[in-house]
């Protein structure tokens, strides 16, 4: 139990040390990139919404004009008997 | 409306910049341990921070540091193949997966269970990988022995669906 812990401690000490120098514009770059991501997501959402509205409108228009729930006119004439 | 959104964005950017000022040093250190190379480390950290920025308003009390660390781990796990070849740094004798586990467990001090959940692996496997990595790091840094060991470890690490023999071997 203690031996692995000691070994892990050794590696921990090896990893610890002074932090590297952070580039001064890191936060600005991250903010810019984050904003770009948000803008892109917003644009995608708007595009998806517009697409849905257009699809619903097109379907409604087609349904109203074509009225597919009505029975299609008979393709053949019924036989004429009794003449 | 637009004005209000603008000021809201400005406040978010200010809060975020303050967070980065405090956390970036340690995060960049972790990123450097993962990638082994400063340019790649900065790239990894910037993308993770950008993702954190997009969810800044929806953190709901979650620690932004932990969130960024998670983003970094996920991204590194996904692009780990790119960092397969040793490229310097303290952990260049480990495979990408071993580096990820060592950084999360030993450098960041994340629980075994949490690391397992983050990487989608069983906790025993995390322990096995950690033990193996510690052994590799403590062994003499002779290039030939290190190369042989790293190769064997890499071959053993490849099939993720066989955690039992690995954990058996580590005990």
C-alpha cells in the first residue's frame, strides 16, 4: 500500500515544477474563438429554424392545392348495362 | 436588445479573462505534459478554453477549471494518435493514453473513478495504466530499455476490451 504511494509521490514531484510562461494573448484568442463558435452555432440554429418553417409552409401549400385525402377520380368508366 | 447583449458579452469576456489569468499557468503545464511541445500545448489549451467560453453562462456552479480540464482531456483523447510519437517533455516515453492518465491522476490529482468516467474506461484499468506508467517513468532512462518497455506497453494497451489480464499482471 505504502510502496506504490511512495512511487506515485516520486512521479508527482517529478511532474511538479514551475508552470510554463502563458502567452499574453491566450485569453483574447480563446474569447475570439469562443465567440466565433457561438456565432456559428447561432447561425446554424437560425438556418435550421428557417428550413423547418419553409418546409412546413411548402407542405401546407401542396396539401391545400393537391388535397391528397380526396379519392382519386375513377380511372375506368363503369360498364353500361340496361340499354 | 442588441446593446444589452453586447454588455452581457463584455461582462462574460471579463469574467472569463479573469479566470484564464488565474488558471492558465497550471492548465498550460498540464497541456504541455500531455503534448510535450509548447506550440501544440497552447493550441490544445486555446481550443479547450474556447469551448469553456461557449458554455460560460451555463456552467451552473460547475468549476470552469474542471470543465476546461475535461475539454482538454476529451480533445487529447480524440486526437491522441497525432501525439503518438514521442516529442519531448517529461512524459515522452509514455503512450498518449498513459500520459493522459498520469496527468489527470498524478499531476491534477483527479479521483480514479472520475478519470475512469472521463475516459470511459473501467477504474481498474486506470489503476493498471497508472501503475505501469509509474514503473516506466521510474525505470532507468536508458533509451533501448525505455523503447522496449514503451513498445510492449503500447502493444498491451491497444485492445481496450481486455482489462482483466492487464490488471492481473499489474498486481
